[in-house]
């Protein structure tokens, strides 16, 4: 199908005609209108100044020597981030062949489970000069292979002026840097190359509702036996050790302190993380009932899941050096995985999270087994007839998973998201102007939500 560039307003009108009624809003022209609820009509208001996103400098300081070492050592990271690899795409499958399956040559044990998650073990016994293996805890490191891109393919990434922060060259909707979780995946490759003892799992389909790890939890939990800790590398920022996910404690304070101490010593104080109990979830959350200590560690990305995502490579490089050098034989394993603990201090009080309610969300996973009562409106599918590439079963599957994830996230972060959605609804013209200002065309927009704009409709739409 070929697409033609079109003016924004008619394109948006065309777009809304193809959407379900519930998702439609009044498309106005490029002036700014505000909906007056009393008079039930849109009224022209003065155009507010559009705030520009401010450049956020990296927070992790690097010396010139470290910066040079980092640039020499992170070439592969840039290649990894050039892949747009959402779940169930050919690009993701190709990517996994290139950047995960090749680890077979280095692994002492290499397995692919029934879902497609890949498990690599670096055996401490065959690791000459390894630390005291008899007393060392057994660690499972975790990342995920998929990203939040709307389509699979390749993209250009570049260092910003500071020579330390990576970002996208072209910021388009439906895109992201994919450092969530390309950064975690790269870090695990580096640790495997350096033969850091432990097991490493490359999860599939995390971004569409933790499908890979919940599959393991339900169908293959024997694989989790024997691990003392699961350390996921899938957290934004440069200073977080996630102690709680969905309000439930995943690691003991003793583990947190001993792990952070090891990282600090191994990095001469550079990698200095703090306890954070405000985690939503990543794959390690699926293993709470099976592995004693389950956490998530900052790997340097921010503004993930969107075109403004950046990665502080300086931080990631320092974390990589620390993880390779650190001695984890003194990690304290104390949490009892059979006991659910929702007691925590500061993080969630403001969100009105009821005590013990976290269990509802874990239980809600059962919906993914088939009795989940969520369907797209009938008219939705008909209106979307022009979409060429969506396979319906896949759409339904993704939608179930993402609706669950969105519902859960909304309860936590709803306040912020609702505000933005409400603003877009109330000020569609301003929203469109902001999109245009950052270089996003109507065609980009439609592409990102999966709606093609066929050439033969151009004349109709521009009349
Ligand atoms: Zn992630």
C-alpha cells in the first residue's frame, strides 16, 4: 500500500472516521478550541505557549579516561539499539538469532524453553579462578528481548552533544530508543563474555504483559528451583534498586544492602544505588513465589516507551564494569518466597493502595488463560478493514495482555496519564500542534497506531 502526505486536519478527520465511536473526539481546525461543558460546544481561546521538552544532561559523571573506554567498549550496544523489535515480529526473531542465539558458543548450558525464552548458564566450576563457588549464592540474571516499537525494523541512534547520552536520530511516534531493554540485554552479553558465574534468562514478550516469564511461572517453574536470587536489569534511571514490585516486597533489606555494598566496592563508589519500593513490575516479579530474592536494577534509560527515550551510557558502562568485577559470594539471602509481604514504608501511601490488594493483580494473571472478558467493539474490526498487516488473533492476544498491563499501571500512575489524555481530548488542536512542532506528520501518526492512509482516499479527504 502506498501512502501520500496529507494536511493534518483532514487526515485526522479521516482517522476519526475509521475509529470506534468511543475513541472519537471533535477534530477542530488548527486554531485552539476549548470544550465548554456547560454550553456543550467548543469555543475559541487564546493559544497557550507550547512548552518545549528540556534537554536533561546525564546525571552520572565520567572522567575523560572512562569516557574513552566506554566509547571503545559499547559499539555493540549501538548495533543492538538500531533494532526495532516488538514482540512477534520478524525483526525480533532475527534480532534474537543475532544477539542471543550466538551465546550458545560461550555458554556451558544453553536452553530454549517452550515459550522461546533463552537460558544460558556460565558454570562456576568450569570458570577457572572463580570465586568460592561452594558458598556463593546461585543467581539468575534477567532481561527481555522485545521493545515497545509499533513496528519491527531498523533505526538510527546517536550520541548527544555530551558524548555520553544516546538517543534517536529521528523522533517518530511509535518509536523508542529500545534501551528498555536493549541496555539490560547488552549488559548480560558482556557479563557472559566475561564469564561471570550464574544463569541468564533472555525473556520474550515482556512489554506485552510479561508473557515469557508468566509462562515459566505457570508451566516450567521447576526451572526456577535452586536459584537464590533473580536480578533483573530493566529499570529506568541511574540509582534504583527496586525492592518492591506492585507493592509487594521482592528482596530482603539484608540482600539489598549486601548487593549494593558489592556494587559500590567494585566500582570504587561510582555505582551507588538506593532502595526504591515504587516498582511496577518486570519479569522478576513473576518469580516472587519461587526465588527468595527478586529485584530490578537501574540500567540508565529514561523516558522509556517513547521517542524521547535516552540512555546514560556512562552509567551503564560503570554498572557493567562493576557487575564483572564484583564479588557476590557474600550476598545475604533472607526473604521467604512462600510469604507475601505487602508492608512497605513511603512509596505507595499517596496512591491509596489497599493493603494486600497486590494479590489481586497476581491473581488477575489468570485472565490470560482464556476466560478474560475483554473484546474489541464489533464496529472496531469493521472500521479497521483497511489495515493490512494486523493478524486478528495476534491483535486480540496483545490487546488482552496490554489491557491488563494498562489497567494495572493506570491504578498506579493513572493521575498523570489521565491528565494528559484529558488535555488531548480537550485541546486536540494544541496536541496536534505539539506533534507537528516535533516533526510528526499525520502519516507518521497513523502509521504508529497501525492505520494506513491509502492514496485513493486523499482526494476525498482533502475536499
Ligand atoms: Zn522493560
